[in-house]
C-alpha cells in the first residue's frame, strides 16, 4: 500500500497551519513595530515552506551540504 498521498496531505495540512501561525505572528510584530521579529518570522516561514512543500529537494540540499562538509560524495 502506498502512503505517499497520505504523507503529502499531512504535510500540506501542517504547512498551511504553520503559514497561518506565521502570518498572525508577523502581523503582530508589524503592529508593534518590531521589525527584527518580523524579518525573523519571514525567514523562518521561507525555510518551513521549503521543508514542507519541497521535501525531496530539501533533503537533497541537506545531503549536498553534508557531503561538502564531510568530503563524502552524495549517493
């Protein structure tokens, strides 16, 4: 049985929840004029979107980075 559709649905649902949370946090930071927190929220949201919606690409990037650090080829 292939669970890839279930995995994708869970990741998309989790991603949407995180995006909603980050939108509210960013709006609150903007309202308080805390621009450092706003920038941090936006950067964290970008990273999370990459992890959630582009899972395989994110894993490949991490494998490449790890290979560069350790000097081992990526398989």
